[in-house]
C-alpha cells in the first residue's frame, strides 16, 4: 500500500480524474432537455440519455474487474480514458446527423470508459490511507467531481445556447441544425483533454495497488460478503436518486417555465459541494462515517416529502420556485452517501477489492433504471412533484444500510 507521505501525487492525479468524472457525468443534465428539443423527444424518451450512460456500468463493470486484475489498476485507468476519448469522437457524427441513436451509442461508450476508471480509482482513494478517514478522502474527490458539475451546465448554457432562445415553439429547423452542430467543437476539445490525461496517468508515479491472496479466499464468491451485496443495493438506490435530483431538475424547471432551465443541474451540484465540504470538515473528527450516512438518508426522506407538499409559485432563493429549489436541496442530502458506503463496503476485503469494487460500480445502474421509472411516473401522474415520492423507499433502504446492513458479515 502507498504510504501517507507518497500519496500526494497519486491523490492529485486521481483528483483530476474525478473532475473528468464530474465533467462527463453532469453534462447529461444539460444534454437531456437539449436533446429533447433537437431530436424531438418526450420526457420519457429524453431520459434514455441517463439509461444509455449508466447501464454501461452494469454491463461492463464485472468484466472490467477481471481486466484490472490482469493489467493492473494504473493501466486500467489509462484504458478507461482511451475508451472515453472514442466516445467523445462519436458525438461528432451524432451532432452532424442529429440522430438520437448515435447520441446514445456515444453516451454508452463514455459510460464504459468511466466504468473502468471508477472501478480502478475508488479503491485507490479508500486504501491510500486509514480506513476510518476514507469517507473524508472520498468527500474531497466528490468536492472536485461536483465542482465540475457546477461549472459544466453553466458553461454548456453559455457556449452552446448563446444567442438562441431555446424553446420547442420558437426554434426553426435551421436553428435546431445550428444547435446540433455547436456540440462538435466542445467534444473535440474533450477528446484532446482525455488523450492528454492518458499520457499523464501512464507516465505518472501512481503506485500499483497490491493485495495478499490467501488460498482459503480463492474459493469464496464476492456474494459471500453481505456488506458488499447490501452496499451495492444501497448504491443502486443512491445513484438513482442522485441522478434524478440532478438530471430531472431541468425538465421540472422547463415544465414550470423557469428561465435557463438547462443550467439548473448546477444548483443541485452547489448543494452537493456544500455537503462534501461538510464531509471533509466533520469526518472522522466530529462524526463517524455511519452517522453521516444515517443523517443523509433521513435528510433525503424529509426533503422528498417537502417537495411533494411545496408550492410551485413562491420564490425563496435564486429566483426559483420552492419545489425546484427543494429538488436542488436533495444534493445536500445525497452528498455523503457515496463517500460513506464505499469504505463501509470495502472494509477488510483484501484480495476481493477489485470484484467488490466492480459490484459496487455495477450498482450505478440505478442511474439508468430509476430515472426511467421516474419519467414514466411523471407521464402517468402528470406531476413531477408526485413522481419524486418514489425516492422515499430508496432512502429507506439507505437508512437500513447505515443502521444495520453494513454490520452484517455473514448471511
């Protein structure tokens, strides 16, 4: 394992990778209402953006764990960046043709690259220092990740939507074509940045993670560890509610006539950044990882109830309706769930770390499936606010994992 003194450079490089995670992931919140217009989609169809992106984690994570064991974590990160670069390039023919299927293929490729990056990098952050402070280190990475999430929607709105009043009713065919073509240069720049990061990772001093394989461990399945399996289920629900909070707020704002609705994801990210700052300051000095997870689950339940009961007309802050602001506030409740579940799930797994990490990464499929359920509930009920109630059972399971699930060591 890397020593504390030798962890600064690896943590800095991994911090850059987490910025990339945030940049690529939270761009989806702006892409959804954008593609809804240029590809002429309804709300349910538009949410296939999240499905194509996040389902790649389920499809690719477990195979990638075997690849990591073969080529190593460092080479795995470089490979993930290369796959992401290919995905960025696919956006060029997608933009030229305004073809939704090609957009979804590009998003799946980006998600595939992120799968191996996430499977490799999260164990680094957990094992590069004491397990008791792992949530604090992941909070720092989350702060970087969500910082990108604050910047990206604002940059997308300023660069892509400048000089055009984006509206289903007012855009001409020529304007839609121009909008689509504006995606080309940003994704070319992204490709160049990803290729540069490949060189940085390959020639950096990031140490390889090494674990001791004991003979008796080789006959065990990863499903023999309840803390991992239950943690994976908790992460499935968490990623679903995180993506719903970040990626549907634009559609919700659009339905209420909020101006610059493509930038609303930034508000959710701002509250997540505040949550991560609290994690960095409070864990483990003032609050344990378990207590942070418990507080997050309770907060999510209370905010969700408030969303369903709130007004769409009154404005408190940021010139937003109360209900939209409360959706953004879910970012605060969600912030410390990922940082606390990872160390609780990976504690004392040794040689099973890669496969456990893969199982946890597969849980990101919650971001593919739960938003689609949300979209269908919105269509059936005709109400975004009522659809948000589906988040309550998700938070209840996270609450169970915080209280008891992470302590279960045997079935």
